[in-house]
């Protein structure tokens, strides 16, 4: 691989369609569009033009959005075997900034979804998929900044090491170093943030199934495997996302019953923190740190402790949306100022240029960290008629991301 002569854009054959991309396909989902006709067209084109890697990659993304993960990854593997480099042009066709994303094979949670951050902008995005079994292009496209988009997971840990070796002496500025990405694992992050001022992140232990089974049978005490060992606890399979397999358990018997429903071999366990407000509702915030500065992306409000924005009833409740709008409007002068020391400590200890934080607040006003990660989804896809306040806020986020790229590009 020639990293000194970065002169060419991704080369697609004449029979290749332009890449549709994740952001456009996800926007169709949010708008309620029927993906069936597009899926049929992509499948027909893939059969007629089997060497069109762009079509195969789009088909893979569409299959994932439809919940067909296994088929999606099989199609993705076909695409990556024939082409590792994919191009999303700037919105107006003339790029003011060229960003190269270093990515890995996998599902929609495997990489930082940069497409949402540059959608509709003057940033051209090239996506380079890397893995030990994939042959790298001999010449990479000219770019101003590279960004390691590979996310942390058990599956990606060897890939992050591979990327760390790959990027040594990279000839352009590079953001989100892979060794720092590895540090966002749930057990590693709580260790890094344990003594951070104003931060509460319960100790998270990675525990094998057979040990938890012993706790469930009361042959082993919870305190023997967890520093803050007492029920209730939060349990989730390692590498799970979006609440899959996540549960709050109040007793050893409940743990035993939980394990009967979960076949995985390794789990993250931490104590449960009751973070409901005085009104009995739980509030979860998604914040991104860009060059160390915090920006709010959403606030979800629910009567249940396990909150995801899509299940929090934000669309159905004008009162919740009004509170989210007020929170966004006051964020810089209120939340960000109150938690300034905590957010600064998180930025410094995690050491990432771009980092997502899912968090709440304890009853005593401390910042309660649920998760820190480099590949959280940050987007501006919500309907403007229901969420008019989000577009200005997300423009601030995207402008900050672009400014980070610009600043990095000026570094030697």
C-alpha cells in the first residue's frame, strides 16, 4: 500500500451505480417509506451486475435495516471481497474537505456512523474497510483527515490492534486513535472514570456465565464478584446494544431465571442506580464530546429506567418534546456548566477526539454515566414538524464536527 502518493479517488467500474449510503436509507426508514421496492431493485441489479460492489453494499445495509442481519453480513462480505473503498461525494459535488474513514466489516453498530455527521455538507467521505483478510488498495484517495471509525467490541478488538499497526506513520492527520477506542469497553471505561470528579459510573464487571449461575444458585455471593455487590443489578450480554438482553434483576432467583433466557457466555454486571427525578420519571441524555466540548443530541424521558429514544414516547408527547426543547436551549448555560468538571475529566481520561456519552443525573446532581462509546448514532432524521428545535441543535453538532476536521487538517 502506497501511503505517500495519495492521488486517486475510489475506482468503480463503469457498470457500478453510485452508493446510496446508510444516511439516505435510514432517512427512508424514519419517513415510513416502504423499503421493499428498493430492495427488489437492488437485488435485481446485483444479479444483473454481480461486480457492482456499491449495489451489494447498499443491499447489505437495506437488509440490516429490515432485520435480516445474517443475510446482510453475507452480502457485505461479497462486496468487500471485490472492493474495500467506497465514496460518498459532497452534497454540492465540490468538496471543501475530504474525510477518510477507516472502518471494519460488521453490522450497523460496528463503526462510527460518520455518514450522518457529514450528510448534506461540503465534506466528501471515503470509507475504507480494513481487515487482515482483505487486500488493501495499492493507492488510497487523497484526503485531508483520516478518522478511525472501527468501534469497540470483542469482535473488533483484534481489528483495532491491526488498525493501530496499519496507521503507524500515516501521512495525514488522524482522529480517534484505535488504542483509545479500545478503552471505551464498559469495564475499561468505568475503571478510567472511577475517580473522575462529579462522575458516577458504577463498577462494571465482566463475568463468565458459570460464575453467574453459581450466584443464581446462591453458591457464590454477589459481593464476591462485584465490588459494589448487592441487588438490584444490571446485567447485559457482552457486545449487546440497544437494550438487547439488558435487564434489572432484584434477586439471585431472578438472575437464575434471566440466564435461562440468555444463551451467551459472558456478561457485564453492575449495580443499579435509581436515577428517577422528583416527578418519578427517568431522563437519559445523549451528549457528544467534539474536541473536548459537549453538545447535546437528544434527551429521552420515560417512566421506565431502560430508556431508548424510540421507545420513550417522545413522538406522542408534546410535553416531553417541550422539555427536550428547553433542555437543548439551556444546555450550554445549565447542564454543561453544572457538569463542566465531569465532562472535562471524561474527555481527558478517554482521550478521544469524538466521543458519545449516554448519561443521566443522580438524585444528588452528579453525572451518571451509562455508556461512553465512539460509535453512537447521532443524526438529524427526526420529523421537522414534530421536532423543529432539533435541526438548529444538530446543525451546531455537525458544524462542530466539521470544525474539528478543519482544525485537524491544519496540524502537521
